[in-house]
C-alpha cells in the first residue's frame, strides 16, 4: 500500500513536467523549422532575385515554379529536401509580401486558429524570440 502511495506522489510530480516539456519541444521544433524555411527562402531569393509569391508558396522551395521567368536560376534539387509539417501536423503558412516583413512564415499553433494564445499561439518568423 505504501508503494502505491509513493508511486502516486511521484506521478503527480512527474506528469506535469512531462506535459510542459512536450509543449516546449513542440515550440522548439516549430522555431527550428521556421528558421530552416527562412534560410531556404533567402537562398531562393539570392538565386532568383525575389521570394516566391504567396501563390507559388513554400512548394517553390522543392519544385521549380511553372513560370520559368520567376525562377531563372532555380537550383537543381531545390532549396530544401522536403517541406516540414508543424508539430501539430499542419502545413506552415507563407505570405509574400508578408504582413510583418518581406515574407511571413508561421504556424497557427496547436489550435490551428489564427491569433491563438498559450499552446495555440501563432509562431512566426517575426516573433521567434518570444518563444525561445
């Protein structure tokens, strides 16, 4: 009986920490993905003189856009091997021109809705420092 009580106390101490670590790990993955996407977008711009349009989207990083004039110097093999999903299984969002910078790359967070709070907060290339 004493062993069960001790296990219960230990579980009550460990479980909240594990849940908090999951949220932190999810945020860190999103930050890493966004930084990688930013770097790939910058390489695209260096080669082609501009960022992909919103319509071309992040897919322009893995497959040359249909309009050759938009990507005259497109790299063989693209700029990133594959497009990551955010930690919650959703596609990253992309706007160019962005509302917060030259381009916006972001996740809608755990809730999948814009302007969420807490675990549902939007994480974007304009606010990464808030989540580190």
